[in-house]
């Protein structure tokens, strides 16, 4: 039996890597992928606690998170296609329409 | 060291290596493939936790649908190697500091507070797929119905966003 702490610490590490990727990466698609990484890290914590408590609520929440992530991916990639079409770049530093 | 622990460490190492590779790769398609490795490793961890249904959904929806969408968009937009300016390279150091601090704080806090969780009796074999379907269609039926509305709105939004404007 693997202790729950291990899963939670792995989840925190993956979430931290996702945060770092979100700040460091400059390609808008990769930034979007780091959001998915963070969502996955949270899902792992949900399932680990669900198993530790012997209740299934956490696993149901994971399914809802996956549904929300799927819709988010569909809308977000639509926005990315729009940005690429209008500004001919995927670099977030060149998407500076609102910058003074 | 039990077999479960060995499997856990192998899968955890795979997930962390995939996540680090996502950061280090320069080309978005390589980052996408690294993310798929992370997702498959997480599916293995879900199996280890006894959540078979979540593991299957993870593979089908995340590894299948969402990542194919990502790869499809990367190919469609012909995304190239990402370029870093000197300012964005400087953002790496404080970003790393922030991420390490955040992960350390979360891990330390939760690891301390899960002692009560550890003491709780573990039911072990719960019929997870049957239990999940019971919960979704009984306790969580209204949120479940709302997700269909959410997906409808997302489909409409994506269609409207991606269509070409009539001139």
C-alpha cells in the first residue's frame, strides 16, 4: 500500500512544474498545455484522497474536471487559431494589442 | 519495499520526467508528446489507486481526445521552435523560485495534515465503476446534466470563434 502522502507530494511537484512552465514558456500552445498539466496534478490529489477516505466523491469530481478541461481545450484552441490567424504569431510577447 | 511502491516510484518518475521534458523541449510538438507521457503515467497511478474507470477516462479523453486536438492544432498552425527574448529568460529565475516555493509549501502543508487521513480505515476493494455511476446518476445528477449544457456552450463557442468572417 502506497501512503497517501506520496501521491499528494507528487501532485504538488507536478503542479509546481505546471506553474513554472506557465510562467517560463513563450509559445501560447505550450502555455495552454501547462494548464492541462496543473489540472492533471489536481486530479491525482483528488483520486488519492478519494482512495484514502474510502469514498468515491473525489473520483466523480475528477470526471467533472475532465469535462471542464475538454470544453476549455476546445474553446481555448479556437482562440489560439484566431490569434494565429490575426497576428501571424504564436509567441505571447508579440500579442501585445493591449500594451501601452 | 513492496511491489506497489516500486510501481508507484517508476510511474511517478515517468510523470516528473515528462513534466520536466515539457518545459525543456523547444518545439511545441515535443512538449505535447511529453505531456502524453505524463498523462499515461497518471493513468497508471489511477489504476494503482484502484480507480479503473478514472484511468480509462484519463486515457480516452485526455490522452486520446484532448491531446489529439492539441497535436492537430500544432500541425494546423505549423508552429515552429519557440523564441525567447532576454527578458523572458530573466523571468525563468523568479518563476522557478515561485514554483519551488509553491510546490514545497503545498506538499509540506498537505503532508502534515494527512496524518488523520492516513489513520482512516481504507476500504480497499470498493466496486468503483458501479459506485461512480450510482453517484453520478443519483447524488450528482444535476451537475451532470449541467455539464452537457457546458459542452454545448463550448462547442458553439469554438465553432463561432474558429469560423472565418464573411467579408
